[in-house]
């Protein structure tokens, strides 16, 4: 077996996201070539126009003459003569028609190259998008294959032990391990596709790129077949323009084809020796071929009429082809969407099969380990098929986009077009099922089968089951015990009670009684999958509607420290796009880079990456955007970065998570932050969490101490709002 490695040193830029790549299409050699061809024909047209119309002429001649004084005179005279002449030539009848015919033919060439230029842009944009999809799919498949291969040694060791013990035939061992050879082949093929896709991207952008890190998921303009108008497609528009040109060509060719010119001139002469003479004249010149006078038909007109009919038939043919392509492309998208759902259904069945065989292996003797490995192999193959189908769907969507935005106006929201249930997809490809350190990797212990099960009424029932019934249990909710000078908000990280129809009204009333007017609401993974189902969507819409009527403002709360990194920006944007369609009053991001292991050494870089991601989030959401932030990011060197960059995002609020039960210290530090960040709308977050120390949280203080502290902060600080972290602790721990 020969493995070849080619190492070529080139200066290549880091590959950006798809939307940014699309801006390089005008640099494509093919597009530039078509552009030059168009400009060439445009210049030829202008040159033709400059040659046509009224023409001028100027002339001069000088001569020496030795001739008789008169015809019969024997005497001769010698003299010199200077003649000057000039005038205008006016093309008439056939001359004028022929000039216009030459212009029309040049205009037809311009229309043709203009169509070539537009087609080049469309085809290069389509090629770029498809190549990017292939690049993304190759990355996804490589990651999945590598994850599966990481379990090979452990599985091989177990199988060898069982084979040596006589519990497994050698042929069966080889069969179970063959899937790992398939995985290595998948990686090799993905690398090949990666090279091909990158080469295509280089060609259509006119620049060399290199892939560094994760390829961001391809975000495409929103797919809306209602916007497809065949009559506005460039090819249809230009063919219509061509037909108009040919119709005029027929009209001009059918007219007088004899050249007729009217010349108006002047002449002045001077004899040496002698006097000066002047004159003017007009001449009408009629030119033509004698054979043309004999012709019974105007063949120029017949040629033009045939060209017109040809253009009409080509336009009709292309129109029918175009309509057929559009219909096929739309139906292909519909088919692939249903096909992916079917594949995912089978993938869910495979996940359940893993769960079942895992349980059997834990408690039953026999060949249960081999069957478990077979289930994992089947899951791997199905997961790879799903990624292939997703890539096919994205490519089909790209074909439809070619007709959706024929004018090139693509200022539309960009989405990841692989179906609405993005969170279900994430759970299907979650790395939580990888575990190379245990006896049963690729699905043992770390496999959260509950997260991977299909949604059903059981989810709704589990929410109701896990939420206490207000009719039987009375919560000790803290009642508003102080007059509020500024609004209070609260973080809620588990929405079970609010998604439960029986619990909702009481929970909302508890929030109001506690004096909260703003709610930052987050969802667990299971809850997110529930609310994108039909029943869950209805429950969330009902919650938001009831909260609105109760004058409670509910914002979507999202928090994952990994979203601070550039490479994970796509996941953050997808999450927002999945939930933004609901009637939240805003989006609040609680992204804490300090939770990452590398934060201490790379805090500045991570903060800049986070701000970059916030900029991109702001572009894709129409809702007000606010963030939670650790105070250190508003102080010192980090504070200078915040002062310069955060105001550019136009955040609605910046909630400072200054967790301290020492009011004086909190007030002093907050005043310094507010003074150093004059362009930010600052709010303060205080903690009542039981999981942190008493120096940081009020969970261990009495209600009286807590409310006195909050009142001091309200009176002493110029903040927009106070947020409490978090409702789950607040309703229980502040006694």
C-alpha cells in the first residue's frame, strides 16, 4: 500500500464563511473574461455609432500647369493653382438603413455577451455554493469517521479476547472490524472531495484559500419559491431584448437598400499668378448593384426575418426548458427534505437499537457485545448517509436559489437549509456518544439515549410529570417587599413550569408578585426539541402571549461558552434563527469565555472573537440584543477593548455579573465601570445561587438583608436594571 503526501508551499488566505466568499465572485477569471468580452462588444458598438450619420470631408490640392491659353491657341501659359474644398455628406434611404442595420447587429452582439456575463456570474455563484457545501460535508463526514475510528483499538482488544476464549469465530471478528476499514476509506474520500471543492472555490473566486479550523455551516438566502418569476430571469429578459432587436432589423432590411447620399460642398481656388475664385455645389448620388435591380425579392429582408423566427423559437425552447428545470429543482428539494426525514427516522431507530443492545450486554450473557458493535456500525453508516443527503439537499436548494433571485438581490435572511429541527440534528450527531476510555466505546455510558429519542407526547407528559402540580404543592415564592425604583429582571434556566399549561399561569403570577418585569428565559435541549414540535410550539406561543398580557417581557436566553469562538459562530446563529420566529421581546446572550479551559491565557483573543460573533448575530436578528458579561471585561485592558468595540454593536443592555454580597464593594466597582464605559447601557446582575459561596451569593442571607442590599444598590448606582440569578434559586433559597 502506497500513501502519497504532497506538500506545496503557497501563500493562501484563510477560508471565510460562504456569505463573504460570495463577494469574490466578480474576481473569477471566467466572470472577468465574460466582462471583457462584453466591454469589447460594447466598445465596437460605440465605434460603429461614431462612424454613422452625417459625415464631413475636407480636401486641398496644389498643381503646376503648362497649357494653351485656349483650345486652339498655339500659345501656352504657365501657372500654379491651389484648390480647397469641403462639405457634408448626408446618408439617405438605403445608406441610412444600412448604417442602422450595422448598429443593430452590433447591439445584438452586445446583448449576447451581456447574457454570457450574467450567466457566468450565476453559474460561478452556484458552483461556489455547491463547492462550499461539499467542503462542509467532507468535514462533517471526516469528523464522524474519526470519532468512530477512535474506538477501534478498544473494540479490537475486546473482540480478540473473545476470539481467544472461543466465544467468537475469526471470520466474525474480521467482519465486525471491517467497518473501520470503511471509515478510513471514508476519510480518504472526504479528503479528496475537500481538495476538489477547494480547487473549485479557488477557481471561481480567483484567489487561493486554505482551510484553517472548522468550516462554518453554509448559510443560504431564505428559500421562497413564491418569489420565482420566470419572466424576470436574465435569460428570458435578454432573449426578449434580442427579439426586439431582430424585429427592428427586419424593418430596416425591408426598406430601400440602394445607397443614396446628399453631398453639400464648397470650393475655393487661387491661381499663381492670378486671382481667387469660390463656388458651392450640391450633389445627389444614387449607388446600387445592377443585379439587385433585377432581383424579385429582398433577400436581406428574408435573412433578417429568418433570424427573427429563429430567435423566437430559441426563446420559446429556452423558456420551456427553464420552467421544467425550475419545477424539477423545486420538487427535488421537496423529495430530499422528506428523504432526510426518513433517514433521520431510521437513525433514531438505530439509536434505540444501540440503547437496547447496550442494556442487553450489561445484563445478559452471550454474543451481546457483538450485536452491540453491529448496532453501532449500522448507526455510523446511516449517519454518513444522512450527511450525504443533507449535502444533496443543500445543493438542490442552491439550484432553486438560482431562480429565486434572478436579479441578484439577495439581501435576505440566511439560513441553514437542512430542515427546521436543527436541534434534533445536533443530538443525532452529538459527540456525547464518543468514549474511547471505557470498555464499550462509541455509545457506552456517555450515550444519552433519552436525548436521541424521537419526540412524542411522552415529552410533554414528562414535563408535566417533572413539574409539581400547583393544586397540591404551594411554593414559598418571595413576594415583592420593597418599592422598586428601577425594573428588576430574572434569569430562568428551566422552562418546564412555563411550558406546562397547568403550571404556567401560577408561575407567571409568582414572577409578578416577586416584582420582576423582565424574564430571560432559557431552555434545556429536551425543551428545545419539544418547542419545535407542533404541540410545543403552541405551548410556547401561548406562554409568550400570556406573559405579554401580564406585562412581563420575555427575552430568549442563550448561553454556551463555546459560542465565544469564531469556529462555533454558526451554531449560535442557527440557534437564534431556530427560535427567533417566536414572539420574544429580545435576545440575551450569557456567553462566558472564562468557562473555557484556555481562557486564562487567551482572554483578549477570546473577547475579540466574542465581539466579532456579536456583530454577526446583530446582523441576522431583528430583535434587540443584550448580553451578560463578567466585570473584568469592562476593566483594564479588556475594558479598553470593550469601550471601543461594544458600543458599535448597539446593545440594548450590558448586564454586569458582579456577584458579591458585600454591597459597598459592589457599589464602588460598579461606579468605576459605569464611569469608564459611558456609551453602554449598564445593568447589574446579583446572585442568589446556592452553588456559589456566601461572599458571592445572597442565598445564605435573610430576605431582609437581601432587600436592604438591593435597595442600597438601587439608590447608589445609576444602572438601568437589576437582574437576579436565578429564578430556580430565588423562589427557594431567599427565605
